[in-house]
């Protein structure tokens, strides 16, 4: 009778049949004849029952406990089968209100490649059904059965202490693959979001952290934990942000499951022993595969923190707009005080030291016709761009014959002292003639190819570009309309690339985010989960918001370039002599392309951080390659406007770089053949580019190249030992080859896993090397650096230093498994909203903007210097 503690025996064929049907087909054995008996016992909590069960006996244990509406208690069933019958397991069925839980012991769990792992000790926490009454007594039953003739076991049912987690209170516990744990958390009043943090001192065994709604059954085994809720694998750290709006009951379960294998967390697969007499399907006993963990639930940030962080981000970058406006106003007032308002209107000084400048070219749409017609940069004669006049040295210089490769070197030209006054007077007279002549607008179409194919011009190129010492006037002889059209293509091409590149990227990352939200698999994306603040459907809004600086500062740079171009064009319309014949030739197409690339870097970096992983890392780096390439092209264009690369060839080379980046990320890890091929291509490309730069493009890659190389080596090294004609260029190219060969050797020997960053490092090293060479040669040539570019150089260098410090903190890495990546996660460090990588976004966007300003203002000191007195290096 119930409550007497006396066992009662009842023949229940129906119940026995139901239990036998629940057995797997593989366990079906010939049934013994005779009657089946069922024993039902009134059982108590915290009592160990050592009993046996056989094929003709079923044991039922009846438990009851009180459930209160405002208090939740966990109930845990622990069993241990002492008999060694692997092919005849013992089946335990727990029948309770709203749920039935069944499991067999030994418990068989499958791993990778269908490996089987066996567990003799099993513990399961029972799902707790909700009650509407203040106090309710609930009953549940544990049925034990087997097909074995005699199986011994131990059964114990206990109450789980600390089943309900408290906010900001740590709780430690142990878990195994056959003894998972889960706990309940209830949102307190006024708290809308929390972060569940789970830590462990030991990396392995690998485990899974899952957040599930209060539903029965709870999926708490390795083979079903991914069926519902949010989950992520874990070694030492795991963190999941949980929002109250996603759980109607205002509560959830924190489920911790230890996996049967460590492969998902980056560990090695265990040795799978196979004896001679054992079957390949024989399960392996993993013994005590246990992990100690600690769980903490802490409040997440409030909505006010989101607003303050967004205002902070906007305030930082909008302050640059205010600062730019103040500098422009200050420069304008300074110019007016120095020159007077009337002089500024009639013949304005073109001191472009300010950020906005005063010597600019305006688009045709502003003025109604082309401003560049009929003027060549270096001509002082009749104004024809095709003329070969005016390409020799200036009037006050001593005459120096043209130098060819193989001839003796000549000393650098210097004006004769007695001729200085005459040269200045003649120079002023020539400039007066230029400023006084009328502008001739030509409606004919002038193409660069038409100009270059003329035989006399081609010969003239060989004469001029092989001079030992070149001035900017020598390499600024092409028609302005041709070069203007040529460099505008840079902007239109990158704008087209941006549209066609960004649209599928946006679509793809939205799909990624949708998959994460629907499946709950948080191993898809490599966030810094300790500082990932969701907003709407976005899992890490802070990483997206921090990219706003690239967009806003890129737009500001475009506005600065536009204002400079407008001012320069107005000077051309007034036939200002300085704008026509002095300073570095003004071309703004590459600047527009750089500003657009900076904005696209912000957009694509934000797209990458929607769901960062190794399959879309090229989204974050593609425009970094373009920015590095465009900066080098712009630096080269300053002194070589006529021979700079076309937009088509430049973007084709950048596309090839991006192609290698993708191939390296996908196939380069540990692939020796790939690294050999890439290193060879890197070295060959470096040699070809060095030859192109050294001879200013006046060489040909054809069948006779080897013969010409041998001839030069024989004449310059064997027959007579002579140094290089172009010493400065040779120094730069030797240094560049040393750096690139070293990087190629490093890649071939070390074979870094992060190929995309390695490739970006190659571009940045070459850019820094060329920039340092440019600064040194500029100062060596007697030029100076004005105040604003000097401040930009110093400030940008400092900001880059801090930015790189935060970049190398490494809060996550897709080179490892998601679980290993989370070991690098850190808490927020700024406003409890932004992490180290967000600060990298802030500082790097400011540093890139400052670097662009350096390129824009670096040669402002030459705006009043004639182009035939500005040296090329």
C-alpha cells in the first residue's frame, strides 16, 4: 500500500510491453518465458537505493515533493549500473508532470566519425513544470527495467542546491558528458538584459554552453543540445548576452554540457583502441571525463548607455568638421590681413598651407567649360601642350647636356651667381607673358594615346626621362585635359567597384546574421562576446558603430578636396601665374579615390563585423589594400604626373592582390607549394617594378631583355666599374628590394596563418618606405615642410602608434576554433560599450584621415616655385 513502505507486486503486461517497445532494436533478445513482475516502492530524496533488476522484473520508485509558485527547486536523478552487460543496458524512465525522460545505462554517445563512447554513471536534472497554486504536491516515478537476467544498480534522487542563479553571484559546479548540468535564471524587475559568463581553469574537456527557454524537455546531452536556444562551444571562457524580450516567461535555463570529444574546441581526437578480438563498433569507456566550471550572470548595459555611446561617437568625428571649419576661417582671415581684400580678389596668393587651400580646379559643371584647355605644365612658349619647348633647364641655370645610361655622371645643376638677377628678371617676364595671354578653349577630343604615339614625342620622352637630374616640368608636359580625364577615372572606377562590391557583401552578412539568430549557433561569428552589445537583429552593434569614423572622415576629406579644387579652378580662370606654372601639378582624381576608399573601408568593415569569420575577412581588408596602393600612387604622381599608372592597370594590380589574399586565406595555411609560388611571384614583381621606376618606364619587356641586361652588366660592371646614374632612385630601390625580399623569406619560412594581414603588412611597409624616402629627399633638395603638414605628420604618427597598440590586443581570431578564440575575449574598456578593437577603429580612422592630409599638404611650400626648379626623386 502507498505510504506503508511495503512492496507490492502487480502483473502489468501492458506496462512491460510499453517499456520493451522503448528499447532499441539492437537490444532485442529472446524473452524468457513466465510472468513479468513489477515492484513499486515509495522512495525518498537523498537516499541511495542499491537494487537489481532482471528480464522478468521491473522496479518503480515513487517520489513526491512540494512545489511552490515563488520558489524553484531542481531535482536530480543519479544512477550507476554495476553490472557489465554492454549489450543489455538498463533502461531508466522518469515519468513526471508534462514530461517523460528516458535514458539507458551504460549511456552510449557518438562523436566524430560515429565513434561510440560509453558511460556507466549518469545524472540528469529533471525539468520543473510550472504551477499556478501557491503550494502543490507533485509526483514523479522512476521505472527501471532491462533484458538482462540480473543487473545491479544504484539510484539516488537529490534536490539541487542553488538551482536558481542570482545576479552577480558566482556559482561553481562539475559536469561530465553523462552528467550535464543546467540552472535557472529569472530576470529581476527593471533588468532587461544580462550577460551569462561561464569560465573554467581547464581548457579541456570541451564543453557547450546553451541558453534555453523554460520548456520541457531540456536538451542537455551532447547529441541534442544544439536543437534549441542559443549555444556556443567553450574551453576556458564563454559569454552569451540574453535579452528579456526573447523569453516570454522572463526566465531561462543555463545548460552546460561536456562534449565527448575535444575536436570542436581545437583539441586532438582521442586514440581509438582496437584490439584484435574487438569489433570496430565497440564503444570506448571514457572513465572520468569531468570539468569544473563557474557561472556568473551580470547585468548588461542599459538603453541610456547605447544613447550616450552613439552621441560620444558622433561627437568625436563631428568635432573634426568644426576644427576644419575653424582652420579654414583662420587661414582666410590671415590671408586677408596679409594681402588685403582687393589683392585677394584680383590676384590671390596661392599659399595652400591650409587644409582647404586656394589653388584649385573646379569641375566643368561649375563653370560651364573646361578650365585646363591649351596649357601645358612645363611650357613657357606658345602654350601648346605638344610643344617640346621649355623642357630644358630654366633660364638662370648652367647648361647641362642630357645624360644617358652608360654615360658619365654630371654634377647637379646650379645657377651661376652672376646670372641670378637676370634669371629672376627673365622668369618674371616669362610669367607675365603667360598670365597675359588669352585662354584658347579647344573643343577637340585629346586622348593620351594619340599624344603618346607620335614618333617625335616618343623620342623626346627618351631624351628627357633619361636625364640624370629631372625637374617636375620635364614630367609635366602632357595636356592638362588628358591628365585630368586620366585621373578622374580613378574616382569613377572606385565608385563603380564600391557599388558592385558592397551590395552582395551587405546581402551576405545579413544572411549570416539571420542564420545566427535562427539557429542560435554562436560559433558562426567570432565576436568579442564579453563586449558584444546587441541592437535589433545585430549581435555586436558596438563593433559596427565604431566604424562610423571612416565614413564621416572620408566624407570630410572629400569636402576638403572639393573646396581645394574649386579654389584652384578659380585661380585658373583668373590666369593666375602661380596656379598655371608653379608648384606641384594639381590633380584631384586620386584624392577623390582615396576619400571614397576610406568611406568604403568603414562600410565594409562594419559589414565584416556583423558576423566576423574567416570566410568574409577579405571584406575588411580589400579596401585597405586599395588605400595603401592609392597612397603610393599619389605620392609617386606628385613628381611624376605624366608617367603615373593608369586607373585600369592600377586597379587590375589591386584586384590581383585581393585575389591572392582570398587564395591565401583559403588554401595558404600550411601549404608549402602555395608559399613557394607566392614568394617567387612577390620577388619577380618587385624586380619588374624596380626596373620600371628606375628607368621611368623607358624599357621594354620583350625577347631581347636578357641580351640588354647582359650588355648593361658587361659595360657597367666588367669593362668599367661605374656607379648608377640615378643614385637617389637606386638607393630607394635597393632598400625596397631588401625589405620585400626579407618579407618574402619570412613568409616562406614562417608561413603565418593570417595571410591577409601578412599581405597588408607588405603594402604598408612599402608605403612607409617610400614616404620616408620622399621626406628625406624633399629636405635634401632644400625644400621645407610647412607648419600644418608638420603637425599632421607628428600627430598622425602618434595616433598610429596608439592605434596599433590596440590592434595587436587580439580580442578574437578566426585562425583558431570559436572556443579558442573566446579565450582572447575581454571586457569593455570605454564607456562600458567599446572594446579595444573599437578603439582601434576610432584611432585608425583618425590616423588614415591625418595621413591623407599629409599627402594633401606636404608640398604646399612649393606653390610659388616654378616647376623647372622642383626636382624629381
